[in-house]
C-alpha cells in the first residue's frame, strides 16, 4: 500500500475523462513469531500492509517504533481452539451523536443478529472500547434485556483491554433464528496507543474517527483476538445517522442519503452501505469534498490539503480508467470514496473506499498507494485454503500498481519499482531461510503472506512477460468473469492461464507457485529476460 514513488512531473496518460470538471464541495526482513505474522497478514491486515509497503519502497531499516506499529497493526488473527462459534451481525443501525467539545459519543446501535451456528445461544457477547459504557439494552419492542459488562483483558493478549458485554436473552436463540436488539452506550474513545500505535482514534474538534479497530461499535465476539477476528468474517449491511456540530461534516465509505440541520448548532448525515461489507469507518472533521460525479469519485480532505486532494482525485480517475481499459470495468463498480486521515493513524481499505493518511495528499511520491487500493477492485475471491497466502489480493494489487506506474510515470520508474520489490524479498530471504524455502502456495500455512507484495508481484510480472500483454489482460478479464461469485485456487488459476495462453505453464507454476527455484532466481539477480527464457 504505502509507496515512495518519485512521481513524474507530467502525466502521460490520456484519460477519456481527464477533463471531467472537479466540483469543489466543501520492519527489515526479520523473521517474526507466528503470532505476530498472523497479525501482519490477517485477512484484513490492510493497515500493516500500508506500513510494510512503505518500508519496501523507502528501504527503511526496522526501528523499534515501526516494529511496535507492525506488532499491533492488525486485530485480525486466525481463529483458535477454545473460541465459541457465535451468531453473526447481519445489519447495523447506528445513531451516533458526536459531542466533540466533551470528547464523547452517544450511540444507539440496533443490531440484527442471525444464529448461523448449529447450537442455541442464550447469552450473546459483545466487545466495546474500554471507556464506552452501556446504559441499557432492549429488544426490538423496547423490552429491557438483562446484561453484564466489565473491563477485561483479552485472553490471548493481556496488554489489551476492552469492555466485555454479555446480553442474557429471555429465551435461547435457536439455529437459523434472527434476533434484533438495541444497545445504548456512551463515553470516550482515546485509541490504543499503548498497544497499537496506529489506533489513535479519538473524539475531538480537530478530527474524530469511529471504527472497529477501537471497538467504537459493538463487535459480536468473546474477549479474545481470535474471536474478534471471526466477527469480521461475515459481511453485513448498515444504516448510519450521524449528528455533528454545525460546521463539521461526517463521512463514511457508504452512500450519503441526505444531510440536514437538526438545530441551529448541529447537522445530521444519513448513510447506508453500498454493498454488504465487513467494517464501518465514520470520520468527522471540517472536511471539504472534491467530487467527480461521472466516475463516482469523492475525495474527502482536510481544508489545508485541497491541492493534494485534486492530485488524489486525478490519480484515482486515471487508475480506474487505465485498469478498466485493459481489464474491463468492474461489473459492480460503486465508485470510490477516499477519506483523508492524519498521518500515523493507519491507512485502510474496504469495499469501494479507503482511509488514506495525509502523506498521499501532501507528497506526490506517495500516489502509488492510490493505484494499489483501486487495483483491488480487479481482484477475485480465493478459496479458504489459499486465502492467507494473500496472493489473489495483494500480489495482484501490487503488480497492477506497478503497471499503473509504468503507464503514468514511464518504463524506467516501472523497472525501478519492480527492482525495489525484488530487493526487499532478497533481504528477507537472506535474513530468514524460511522466506527463501517456502513456495508461494505455502505462504498461508507459514504466515508468510506479506511476501505476496514482492515475490507475488514478481510472479505476475514473469507471467505477463511469458504470455504477452494482450493474453495477460485476457487472463485477468476471464478470471473476473468466470470466478464472479465463486472462489479460486492456484490449480484453477493455472488452468485458466494455460487455456487463455494456449501453452503449457507447468514449469512456470512449478517454479513460481509450487516451488522455490524462483527464490533462487530473484536472489541471484537473474534478469527478467533470462527468467522468461526458461519458459
């Protein structure tokens, strides 16, 4: 995600919508323990991906402060034995009042819960931020429900405190049944700086952020990392009513339905989810918004970054047009919302939006982050057995980013970018033999998915050179069409590549996906020309 690309002073790509008017609307290869690796490359470890990508491109040495960020940069761990299989939230209805001068929020959260397990449940656990206190819980008819709450340590990470809430139902929730409850709570949010350096979330007049990383809304989970991870594994819809002081704007990745004055000193904003999603991010500040309605692009930026916002919008539009031109327009394209957040707060991506730290707004050399995040719209869903390899998301997004760099900044910048990826992999492989000896297809088993950003991108670079640009584009187009609503694994990808290219790619897949001859090629510094001659 984060990059240090020396942006060219001139754009060379002629977008068809380039003249669409802008509407102003106000670590390093150190081997890590498996526990840490799981945090780094969990299913949704986008924050740490940003940090790692930044290290890759700037070739930073790992310092303790950055290690702390990486240590705690994701709350998504592999489910562990001992966690109870729990029901899932299928819809959130959030009424959030931001009391900025008091540094408080007051929330009424209406949750639709479905018991997707094979067991009955009479107690439903939730997690909230430690300084948020539940005032009452009712059923959908307003009848009070009994509950207990306490501030506890996570069972598998004792340095992490949360408020654990247990709702006691009058009768058990049976398998496949649905329940609606309303949780009313209020209090303060001051992030988790003592354990997760990027979670600086707070409620104040400068910038407020309301997101699951700080448990701002109820997570249906037991008090453990692993249970919380499982809570992210089912998508939900949402509707949000956010009330903010006059002069402030609330923004999310969802669709804005309406905004209107509530009183002489407050405004309400109503949003709903564009598509079923896995997280809610709600920010409040004195945002201004750049809009490109033709491409459904909205850049929500802070007042001092209007110039950078125009650069981000242009880069977003050009990336979408470039990718669409070679891979086809995403079938369910919903546009993109880019939300600026302060540096150090951790950029993140979700469905058709991303939180982008101020770096990309202030420094044109960081614009590759935008190419990368938008590139995820041309990803397919991997099967559970290969998901944690991070290949079908991060390898592809990383290589697509490099292709965009070539398009907009030239061949030399592309070659430099690919060489930077090679050198980061080489450093890791020389420091940690496991990185060298583990095939891409085994990354998930050994929690080495972070190498998909580098070696994974190189594998696609080699494939592209073997089959040529036209057939590579056809492979991506066909993959998107044939695996829509389905999942893909490496065998399916190989079959598709061979069918489209009309050639055997067994040696390529044996060396780059299932074997480690490719590691030797990268470490030995073999040129792309010499590598391709092997196949």
